[in-house]
C-alpha cells in the first residue's frame, strides 16, 4: 500500500512544506558558501575569457549554475514533445536524460582539466588499491564520489537495462576507466589511479538506490513508441 495515500491531507501538506523548506535552506546554504568564490570568477566568465573561467573550479561551477534554467527548458521541451507523441513517463524520461548530462559533464570537465605540467611531465599511473585514498583527503574523496553520481541516479530511470545496482557498478567502473585512460594518454599531469576508479564507481552505486522507486516505472515504460504489428500475409 502507498504510505503517502494513507496520510491525511494536512499531514501530507505539512510534510511537503517541510521538505520544500529544507530544500530551500540547503540551496541557500550552498549559495552562501559558494557566493564569494563564484563571484571571483564571474567577471572572467561574463567577459567570455577562457583563462580564469573555464579552466578554474569556480568558473565551471558558476557556468553549471547559470545553465540550470536552460537545462530546465530542455526538460520541458522534451517532455512536451513526448507527451504529444503519447509516450508514457515523458517527464521522467526527459528529466533523466538532461540530469545525466547536466550532472556529469561539469565533473568530467574538472576531471579532465590539465595540470601545470600537462604535455611535459610523463604520464603517471597508480595501480595499488587504497594507496591514494590517504592523499586524496576528504574533499578529494567527496569530489570523486560526485563525478558519476548523477549518472548512477538517472541512468536506471531512463534505461531499463541498467535498473540494477551491479549494472550501475559496471557502468561506473567502465566510465571511470575511460576517464583515467584518457588522462594517461593525453598526459594531463594527473595520476591515473585505480583508487579514482573505485571511488567514482562507489559514487554511482551510492546514488543509484535514491531513485530506485522510479526504476520499475522506467522498466515498464517503453523507451520508444511501439511499432504496429505486421499483419500475416495469406
């Protein structure tokens, strides 16, 4: 039985208000913490300069926040087109697609950002598990957990074939291996570490259960409109 349906209307309304209040408080707290560093990169970004905007953490975060209205507009346009075509779960599919892109691309951009010795220092590899976790620090571990968190959250909502934790783990490992390999091949002055692969994959796995309630709907809804069956000849 649906627990939400069993609650009286005032209780559901009060819980909704509390959740909205907590969400607003969380966003306000994040903006309070990020306001000063984001405003430091704002002049460079407004002037369209690559250096100081797109090659810095603050600039990438600022552009990610600025692009949120555009992402919401894309979700609305995709959902409206799908609803007109009679596709079920149009809003959920559209949100999942845009969420995967908007929530993953900025972290990939930061991960692939070259260091000061890019193209000069030799490529470095660390294949000993758990050795680099100590040098990452809490901030580095949190950042690596977020790289594929959006992918782990939204991918099983969009693709029924990925609606399981082991498959999300395999997806996170595969994507992370590709990123680490690219860092090594391009000589970006970054260490291609097996610990990065482990932490990135764990981030995707930890985010996946948060959307589990929508996996069944995604599995039941077809990704494309059904094709008419061919009539037998003769």
